[in-house]
């Protein structure tokens, strides 16, 4: 990868436009455009600023990939590239989770304004914002597609650091999933108590919607983040990724969902619609993970 490609990739990963990046370095946007297109090259002072801004080494910025490296079966991944990949997927997971939560919580205005036109209008506005958030993240160019198709080569120290961080992150993501499950389990009982015992129908519906939306967001955040790290972990374990989707989970997920719906109807412990939403979340996460592995 040439300097211009690396610079463009780093700039996008950190959320800078060309104008924003130029302002950080006190240069013109045209200069940034020339660097990224290979028509110019920054002075050493600017290279040091870029290195400090993005947290990468000068060696990473200046060293270009040789033809032999490009055509080899495996590709060497530096710490900066691995960190960039994880940052890219973590940020995408957060934004998709936010979009899902915004879309899910849109109904609160319907309850607040009791079905008035303004409530419906604000609900549809939130849905549009949520969908835009999701689509925006899905169409962002993926600069790490080679991670899915070639064997990745890491230094021993990078592998050691990643394993330690991966174990920490797995516990963190598991906690997010548990929190999401708790939100789902308690949303309906809280709604029932507030509406039946205290006659706070609108407030109970708003609280239930917020709790369910938070749960869906947590599921997506944890699920997508885990999948991105698992892709690297598979590379460390067996030197490659299995690109064939595993669909055996469907035979387990569907009966469990039907049972959860039935229990919800009989016991009124939770809203029977909630298990369906959970299954939809799982399906969407699985679809996204397949897209992630295939580099689509």
C-alpha cells in the first residue's frame, strides 16, 4: 500500500474530511488531495505530525508494499493496521447500534402525543434518522477486505497483545449482552406494573420502548464487535477464515423463539413480540457477519 492510500485510509478511519485533516496540519485541502492521489509528498515535519495524529510510526507511513508482498498468499499485518481494523469495526458497530436504537425508540413520540399528527411525524423522522445512520455505515468503503481472503501474518508480540485484549473484550461484550437481556426481561413487567397498578399507561409504554431499544442496540454493538474480533482470532488459530456461513443455529433459534412467545402469552411475563425482535436482531447480525467475512 502506497503512502497516499495509507493516508486516505487513516484519515477516513479517524473520521476526518480532507478539510478537517488539512486544518489539523495547518495546510490547504488541495495539499491533502495531492498527497492522497500520489501527486505530492509531505515534508518531514508534516510526516511527524501525521504520525502523532494517527498514532502510527513513520516506518509504517513510509514503507511501501513490494510486488512480492502483494502477490504472496499471506500478508504481514502491523500493529497499526490491526488497530485500524479493530477501530474501524468498533466504530461501525457503535453507529449501527445507535441507528437501530434510534429506529426502535421512535414510537415514544406516539405515546407521548397520544397518536397526534406531531407525534407520528416525529416518530417517522426518528425512523428516517435511524435508517440513515445504518445505511451510512454500511456504504462506507471497507479498506480491510484483504483481511478476509488472505492468511494474516503477525509478530509474536502483536499476537500476545491481541489475545490479552480479546479476552478482556469478550467479557465486556458478554456484559453488554447480559445487560440487553435484563432490559428485555424487565421491560414488560415494569410496563405492566406502571400501567395496571399506577394507571400510568403512556409513561409505562415509553419506558418499555426505551428499555427494548437499548437492548437491541446492545445486542448489535456486542454481536458485530465480537464478530470482527473473531475474524482475527480465527486467523491466529488456524491461519484462515471459514467463509461458509454456519446456519445450524437456525434450527435452535426458531424453536426457542416460539417457546418464548408461548410463555409470554401464557404468563404475561414479557411482551410476546419481544422474542421476535430478538430473533430479527440475531438474523441481522448474522447477515452482517457474513457480509463482513465476504468483504461485501
